[in-house]
C-alpha cells in the first residue's frame, strides 16, 4: 500500500487461546486510514519458544516490507 510507504504502519498481533487450548493469532496492519487484516495463524508451536515468536514476527515484517513498519504492537485483552 502506498500509505504504508509514505506514513509508515504498525504491525498488530492479537493472540488468544481458543476453547481447545490452542494458541491462535491474528496479524493486522494499522495505518493512517485503516486497519487491514493480514493473516490468521495457529501459533501453538511458537508460543513457548522466543526464537520462533521472533521469526514469526520477522516474517510478518518482511511481508509488509521492513522499511514500512514503524512499530509492533500487541493487542491486550481487558
């Protein structure tokens, strides 16, 4: 997206554990005009391994393009 290049964007990760004790995550991109759904992943294997979490986030940043991402955010449940 052109906005991402011009203004930058935020990669948002929203994760939770479903009713079957599986860890799942949504990845969204926030920019000045909209929030865009990027991907939904089963993160059961990654949730307990810091290196795998880093590699997963890194792959999302690469997909958006590193020079477009200005920050990462985690959605917290209240």
